[in-house]
C-alpha cells in the first residue's frame, strides 16, 4: 500500500480540470513534481527524521478534494471571528482552500500587494514567477502539494515599503465531508521591505476528518524584515503537514514562530537558508498538547554566509497521552566565519503517559563560529509546586501557573504587541481548560448563527 | 492553637523526628534551636505538608483540626505559614500573579469573592511597606534574581499578605546582614498580635535579640530535649550545644 498512489491517480485522471483552474506558473511545476513522486514513499514511523510520526497513515484516508474550485457557501469573514481579533483590517480568509479578501483588505494593505495567485498571474506575473523557487521535491509532501496546488496567496512587499498593519490570513476548515486542502503562500520581500503576517488555522467542523497540506515560501531581500506567526487552533480530526521555506539575503531579519494550541496531528517543517552576511534568523515554537494530540517539528537552518546570527527555541508542554517530537539541525557550511547559531528545545511532560522525542543536531564546517544546542525534558519543579501550595495555591492552579510560566519567554519573543498579549491570554485559557479544543472554544471563536 | 504529640517522621526511610511534643498558644513566640541535623527543618516541613516526608506516628492538631489530614494548601488557608530557609525561585511567575492566586484561593476557601484588582494592589502596597520591599521586586518573577536579604524580606511580605495564625520562621536570619535582619525582625514584630503565634527556628541568639521568645526549646536527635525561658538561648550562645548533647547521649 502506498498512500501517494491515490493522489497520483487522482492527478492523472483529473489533470485537465486541475490545470484549467490554475495559473500557468503552477502548471509549469507539475511534471517535475510528478517525476519526483514516481517511486517515492511517504515516511513511516521510525524512519530517519520521522521517529514518532507516520505520514503514510496521515495521507492514507480518502479525503475529498475541491478540484473544480467550488467557492464554498457563505461569506467566511462574516461567519467567523478569529481568536486573535482586531489585530488587522488587512484580513484574508482561506475558506477550506478558497481565498477570500476581507472587506477593507486592499485599502489597508499599506503598500503591500496581497493577491491570490490567479490575480497575481495577470497583475504581477514577474513576482509570481518566483513560485516554487524554494520548494524542494526531496520531501514527497512538498512535491504532492505542488502537484495538486491550484491557487494560493501572494504577499509582495516592494522595495523599501514598510507595511504598518500586519496581514492576517485565517485558514478555516468547514465542510460536512472529509477534505484535503492544498494551501500555498508565497512571500516576496524586496530590499529594505518590512512586513508582518499572522496565519491562524482553525477548524469549525469538529466531527469531520481534514488534511491540510501547506507550503509557504518566504524570499527575504537585502535588509528586509519579516515576521511570520503561525497559530494552529484546530480539532482532533485535523491533520496538518506544513513546510515553511525561507531564504534570506544579506542583512535581512526573519522571525518565524509556530504555535500549536489545539490540534490533532501536526507536522511542521522549517527550512531556512541564510545566503547573505549580517542576516538574523529567529525561529520560535510553542506547543501545548493534551489528549492524544501529536505535534512534530523538524527544522533546518543552513548558514551559507558568515557573520550571521540564528536563534532557535521550541518549547512543548505535553499532558495526557500527547506525543511531541522535535528534530532540529543547524548547518554551518564551509567558509562561513563568525556565525552565531543557538538552538534550544525545552519540554515539560506533565503526565506520565506523555511522550517527547527530541534530536538536536549541529553540523559545522567552519572553525570560527559559535554554535550550541540544548535540550531538556522534565517534569514540573516539585519544590516550586510545594512552595506555592504552602501559600494556599491549589496543586492544579500551581501547575497551571508553572506551565504558563514555562511558556512565557517564547510568548515574549513575539514582536507583535497585540498578538503577544493575546497569546498570554490564549495560553492561560488553554491551561485552565477553557480552550481544551476548538470545539469548546465557541465563546472565543464567536461562530455566529 | 498547635498541639504536637509524639510526632515521628521520616524521609526516604530514614527517621528524623523521633517523638516531638510541643504546644503553642495564641500570642506566644517559641524559639526552636539545636545543632545541625537535629530535625529543625524537617519539623517545619512536616507541619506544612512537604510531600517528601512521611509521618510515621503521632498527631498534630491546629485550631482543633487534624493538621496532618489537610493538604498543604488547606493548611495555609487554616492559617499556617512557613517562611522558607531557602525561598524557591519561580521564573516566569510574577509576584503579583503569585500573590493574587494565593489571596484569592484563600478567599475562595472561606466562601468570599475574589479581591478586586484595585483592592488587591492597595493591599500589596500597604504590606510591602512593612518590610520596605521595593515595588520593582513586587513586579518581578517570584524570588528570581533576588538577593538573600530580598528573598527573606519577600517571605515576611507574603506572611503579611496572608495574615497567618501561626508563622514558622525557618532560619530567617541566615544570609541576612544587620540592616536586613532588623527590617525582617521589625516586620515580624509589627505583625505580632495576641491572636497569632510564631515559631522561630534559628541557630543563633542574634535573631532573638530582635524577636523576643517566650519559650526556647532545644531539638536534638529528633526530639525536644530541653525547654525553658529566653535565658536558655543566652546560655546556648555562651556554652554551645555540647553540654546538652553529653547530657542526652549519657541517658
């Protein structure tokens, strides 16, 4: 059994339909993607870099796909309010896999160009031409995404433009039938450009199986600045396989922050390539998982130039029977002096059944660098718990305060004030059980009607 | 207020307390002294309910209740307070959130509504003054980066906030310079009333110059082997513990 087979068959049977609904630049990649998938297999649990994660099982079910580009009923922006409200009026919603701009999105883009790939194909073809320039087909899930992608969102920040308002993209699953969404984002920042983006993944239909295949490409020009926050609040039946690529030119500053508060199965890959000197990379991650949630993170930061800094910190709090995994590699190539690269992965297992798998790696081919990695897996500090209890704080409340405290530094690393405050609040809700899963957060989600 | 009868306790299978008897009444100050390893800190940890210690015999009543049957948090609600010898640093938990949780859980225990934000901050301000605790410390994480003296002042600040019936000060004088000692001691004295009581655990007479005990007890080998008035502390300061050790070991 090879789960890829059904997707390849689906593509071969429907190639005309898929290509008819897609811009040419997407179609131009499909042959290479198909070739890469020939004979490929999705990793099974236990294979290299998939010690705890079975992708074959995730892709095996027969999810439906929206090949004919049906615009799903209802105005998503009207029916849904995200957990991070009032942050931006430059709001786009991806309703299953169809992108809809919010009411004032265009007006509030502030010099940024935000377009669907279809719009960009005619308005900014020269920018859209960079689609697929970072994605690598050695990962079959990326090849599969490229094989099937029909649209996506282009964020283009022209030279020197500083977009004041953050851009928000809300991905929503809401159908009565199982669905696979193929989502794609391309971010192009020209030299000196600056922008911030928040992506929120939500699932409204809690009893339906979903698979979201996401590939994000971020091309950061010289001295550009870009923040990308990726917040998942989905359901136990939502499966997400995401790969974020970033390529940084000289002097650029990129922050990528992956946050998982509620989910089912999540595999997040981060591939950052630093090509120019004086570039700075911040990679942050925070996972709170309970029940049987599964969150697997895989990171690779490649330093191809000297005098760069990268800082990476992923934190997990696992309860119940949750499984977490982290594998992170820092690669410093030959001839990259005075790179500073730090990686940390700190984990709390709050229940005896929770499992954390972690694998830090450094691969260094230049002498004159500073690099370190540190990994810890532990339980809550028993002395701190006792101290708090002697002050009258119940054990449950003390545990909650300690877990929240554990996350505070990664939350404080968020450079968007509104989001940072909101995250403190959401994480508090998550720990006191009022955000146990998206199904119980109706109050926060405010699904109308 | 507190009656300890023939209390035995052990940690990791090793018996530390071997039959402690002690009665404390409202308004009293008791000093417990004794050589290293005699069980002084064990006694305070057993009374507050440290999970690492096992009570193997005896009983303790506090305000008429079976203290040993209560969880550490309920012991606190009932009015027991321990000023730690080594206050614990809790990175990421601010003093404000920590104290608010403590105060409001106590109020909940007694069926009261949580304190409003402004009332709470007012209370913090008022109590902070008792131990001259800087506002900056109150906004930082619990004990994190506090100096030795600041940690101990922070303990007395928490005591002031929680208004316990019985406070146990476990070597509150250790690590304090003269000025800090005076501030801490005057804080304790300010909080003293006819309705509450204090147990001072210390190695030295020094602290007892500031916090005057009504009774002085010597704990040795897990038992209180001698009890007398404040003059005993002076005698110990002068002669050390050897004469008591010799006396007990010969028995």
